[in-house]
C-alpha cells in the first residue's frame, strides 16, 4: 500500500527514503521505528494518569514529525521523551539501557551535520496578509498533516480552505504558499485544502510505481487519484461548500531542504502551474512511494516502489531546485527579515531581483 494511498487509518509517511508505513494486515506491531513509536504513544494515550489533559492530535503529529528520519528504534527516543514530557506529570520518563544510550549518542553525533529546518515545528495551517511596495499579498503556510481519522482529515483541509477564502476577500495581488519544513504526512488533505489556489484539474501530478500509474485530481472540494484503468479513489471532501477562486493568480511557492515526502508531492503539484515560481532551497528528494514487506522470520523490508511526477510527467527522484535559490537561515525571523519571503514578494510585485 502506497504512502500517499494509506489515507487516514494508518501512519503514513516516508520522509527520507526510510520506511514509516505499516502493513494493515499485521496482527502485531512491526519491528520498525514507527511501529515502535506508535506503541509507546498508544500506551501513553491509553494508560497515562493525565492522558485526558493532553492534545493527542498535536502531540502525536509532533512526535511523528520529530521521528521523521528514524531508521532504527533508537532514532525515536527523543520523540518519545517529548511525548512523555507533554503528559505534564513531572514523573514519566524514558530509560534506555547503557548500550542503547551509547548507540543513541553515536547516531546523534553522526547526524549533527544535517541541520533541520526552523519551520518543521509548525503543525497547523495558518494564513496572513503581507505587504510590499504598497501591494497586499496573501500568505498561506501549508504544514505537515498526520490525520488519524476521517474527522481529522476533513478538519485539516476545511481549515485550510477557510484560510484561503478569508484571505481572498482582501483581493490580494498574489499568493505565497509556504511549504518550508513540511516533512509530509498525507498529501490529500493538503492538496484539497490549497486546491482553490492550485486550481482545479484532472491532471495535477502523477504516481509511477511497480503497481501501475495514476494521476492526481482536484475538483469541487475533493482530491482523488485515478488509475489508468479509470478506477478513481476519491478522498473525503471539505465540510464546507468548496471555495472557488476566479482567474489564475500569481503564486510564489517557498521550499527548503525539509520540504519532503507528501509536502514535496504538493510542491510538485504546483510545478507547471501558470504564473508560478519557486523560491528557497532544493527540496528533500523524498517524493517516493514505499511499501513494507513482511519476511518469514518477522523482519521487514521497506522497498521504494514508485516516484512522484508533475503534470508533464517529469519524475522527481532527487527533489528539485527552486527557480530562485535563496538561503533561509537557521531560525524563523520576522517577515521583513525573511530573505526567501522577500524574494518571492519582489517577484510578485514585479520588482527586479536584488
């Protein structure tokens, strides 16, 4: 079952080529990092004394994001510590064996050369108006999305469309879609939520896999995937009347090295859209579909079985460069000091590059 097809009933992403999907036919957790993390989260949510005081949607999404690149169970320890601290009881704790603690330190030392994006901590869509040169522009932050139910799936995409509708009432001169730090999750609520800006279409992107080929669609408040044989998988629509925009506004898409997996797929959906330009840094290069294979001895293999492609059929195994490469720095700064955003606004305003 493909990463993007897992829908809303399973944990759903592969963020760096590592496998985070789970077989839906297994009777016990698989011995992989995400199954290990989910087991720990399940225990907390079911048995912790202060479980009722925790926003589990937020905590689970953030824990999964913190373990986005986990290759072993050891790589999930910090995510588990975060979740335990979120219980707020000041007593729950995590205790690896000395050997595992040593292994954790060794793995962290090897990984310090790979900085994270300062934007990965965002977990709820947001929108605001930004200005440059006397013009007003709409900015929408499309965050990672890890829905665990249809209700959460619909809530995310509906909130995103409401943000778009509210900003559009100000008649902005252009749009900024910020995908920086979007490590992935489920692409379909992202696609649906930003659909009014992306534009409706029967061919917004593609999957090429060993199981076949399919295209991505968005229309009337719902995204779908259509196989070559005509079979259509339609995902839950927004709760509101679908919002529709007039015309094809200019759109600047912001990306960075942590725009990956389903976040990267959403960026790919904007590739080839008229009046669209990308700003920032090379994407993560994790726009692939993975499958979990259960072996007879209980071990698992994670196989990359497909790749995402844009509406022209161009495949992106290794990510892609923006139209204007602009380093974003290692911290979140005010809009006026954000070089990537300012570069995008200059293009939207028709001003020359600095």
